[in-house]
């Protein structure tokens, strides 16, 4: 303890953080890095595996409601007009009376681009193994030695060698952003192990495949990004910073991946909301985490989360990106190209970039000239200079969620969430053989120990409801003046004043509260929870709550048995000590 009183904080991070890996998995991205790093690696949380399935399915988990119903479409148009009234812009089908140019045929040459950064040249991911067969390597090495231009006959022979199916060796799997940039013509299938804050289990994506993909992605990051080989993993500990949406069984599965499959010596679990408080040097705050697919709100008092205040909303940054596409198509400002954010991952990448660069919340018409990319099958990628309009409407969908029309993902089977002390074989083996539908899916109830998701309320109402659930006026006043926005979508221009204004109006008139404030984040809002997890791990001297690999394997898993877990009550209490505090 004397050492802790005299040590310089930077030295403490360097010494204790060099062997701690902080893992913060999300639906769209995973943030991972050593605790002594300033910022983590932020990598798309997906994997593309080579497939031989016919017909070829490029995306594994497209069990979504891609067709908007008539009722949803009418609600979306009403929400647009409500937002237009607030922002003082024309309604959805209203033409500008005094416009100097036709809205649907405006020239973009007269508008200077607002983003002067040069677009990097797009290339599809190389899906072939880097170590090509010996015969092909020999052919390619000869022209390089002489430093002369390639002989046409030699080039022709090389093409023949590469076109030979026996010589063409595909990479078995590709992770991260490379997985999103694979051409649709290549024999690969994209998978996202986490969707909407839960493991992405469905009839088409069985449990074991989800867990195997998680292990593969995390192992690839440890090897390729952090350069930690398998032989050295026993010298490292892991901190799992997990969203509040995960259930206890999902947390156990991730602990098994970290301790058993990745071979870390020990691990501990922290909540994202709790870690975010520490990441910004606070003790009490209302944490509003706006992720890619889920927005969650939870209150923290004196470093302890209040479980009853947790509210999860099934929309996030990706829904804003899809709404941006819908808005432009309705105004006929989008180029005549086939953009599909659901079945073409590279299109979602492009839409996310446009949203981050141009979308903002402010009154009046917000327009910009941007380069829109097209990735058509069999055609080289192209660029289209386009005038985008109504760019302040999509981010307002956070307050009016009917504008976003979230995709409908079927929930996992009901019994999968029943985390019995003794996990039986028939409960574990639910991998939907043959892809047949599971009969319980239609009658799936909300998991009883988790607060019900409030899908139909906006962000301001969710924040207000969460804080008022604390039940104490002194704490409520403190929390309303200590709101903290984290997550990638929290970077949207104009979001902070919009949250303050709408939360203030959402507070019931009979409540004695007249001041609200969103605190500025001290670090990148997307990495606050990761940074807080690193701080918690470094300052945790006693490590009483840490689970050691040998204890987890011995007490929690039957080796060579059909059962996944035996009596796991004690281990669950260990793993969930921070979750339930």
C-alpha cells in the first residue's frame, strides 16, 4: 500500500497494464487492447468464412424484416413530418416554393464539397492465401529478379497457373473490415456473432457456430493486432467489459471462450455502464450508451449500478445510416444505383461513413455534396458526386424511433435463456438440425430477470424514465445534471443540446426538477467503457472477483461430457458479482 501512495499513475499503467487485455465486444465493433494503451483497436465484429453452399448465401444472418409494412411506412412518414416541423424544414412531400433549383434535379457542380478529404481508392479484399503454391511462386519470381517488364508469354502462363482450381487456395476465414470488403462474387459467407445486444443465434446460425466465430475473431485479433501468441497467453489476464443487455448464460459462454479457448490465466467481468463512469473519472452519472444497434440507459450512484434503472432500446447508429438512405431515396437525390445495407455489408460501411461525415442536428435545411460509392456486381466500384438533403432528419430518429423502423430479429429460443444451475444436455444442444424452425420462437416471452425493452419510446423518454426510477429526489437532481453520452453515435454534431432540450421537456411537470446537463466526455465517447475497464483492472489490487482458468475449467465444465456445465451457482455468483452489484 505504501507503494500505491507514491507511485506515479503513468508508471502504474505501464507496469500493471502490460499484461491485461481489455475486451469490449459490441454488436458492430469490438474494442480490444492492452490496458496500458491510450486507445484500443476498434475492429468490425464479424467474420467471413469460405463456403461451398449452393445457392451461395453471402450474409449468414439475414433473418430480418427487410420489407417495411404499410403501417410502418405511414408511421415513418408521420415521424418525418413531426421532425420537419421541429427543425423548420419542408414536410416530406412538400416542395420548396421559393427554391432556386428543382429539388429532384439540382446540379451538384455549384456546391463545393464540405468534406475535402480525398477518398481512398477502394479495392476488394484479396481472398487468396499469401503463400501461393511453389509452382506459382517460381513463375512469379523470375521477372522480379531481372528488374525488367513482365514478358507477355510469361504473364500468360502465370494466369493459367493461377486459374487452375488446384492451385487457387482460398483463405478459410477473414475477419474485421476485410471481411466486409469481400466481393459478392467470392465464395464467402459473412457472419456477425452478436446482434442487437445478444448472441446472434437463429435457425440459420446455431449456437456452436456463434461461439466458434467469437473465438476465431478474438484469437485472430490477439495474434495479428496485439501479437500475443498462444504460448504466452497464460501470462495475461482478461477484462470483459460487457453490455448490460447480455444475459448470465451469454456471459458464461464468453468467460469460457476467454479462459478455456483463449487460455488467459484469469478474467473478470465489468458492466459497460459502470466502466464508463470510471472511464470519465466520475462516481455518479446517468450513462446513455448509443451503440450501433442498441441504445441502453442505466444509472450509477457512487460507483454502483442501479439495476432497476436499466432500459434498452433496439435502435442505434446503423439504423440512422439506413434511415439516411431512405430519406435520400424519397427525395430522389440518391444516384440510380443498387444500395442494400442489409445484404451488402460494403454498402453499410459507405452509409456509416456518410452519416458520420454529414449528419447533424440543427434547425433549417442541412444539405451537402458527397461522393457516393457504388459496388455493383460485375462492375468496378464507382463514385457519384451527389447532393444529399435533409441530413438533420435521420439522427432525430433517436427521439422518434418510428422513423427508423428497426429490423425485426427473431429472439433465441425461450429455454436457451433459462440458466439452470445444472445445464442439461437437451437444453444445450439446440442447434436447430436441418435449419428447421424451433416451435417456441413464436411464444417467446421477455426474460424475467431483465427489464422489458422499451422499443416504442424515444431516447429522451428513456433517460427521463430511467432517472425517475431511482425514487429519490436528491439523486434524481444529481443524475439529471450528470448525464453522459457514450458510444459511436454520441459523436453526432448537435446531439448534446438536443438531448438536454428534450429531456427537460420530458420531465413531468409535477417533478421539482428544472435543470439538466450532459457532461462532456473526457475521452472519445466510443472508447470510454473500454478505458474504464482498463482503469478498473489496473486499480484492482486484491483481485478477489477474478476467476482463474483452472477454477473455471475444474468447477464449471465437464471435460469430455455431453453436459456443458455442472453445478455452476458458485461460479455464476463470481462472474456476476459486478453485474448484480
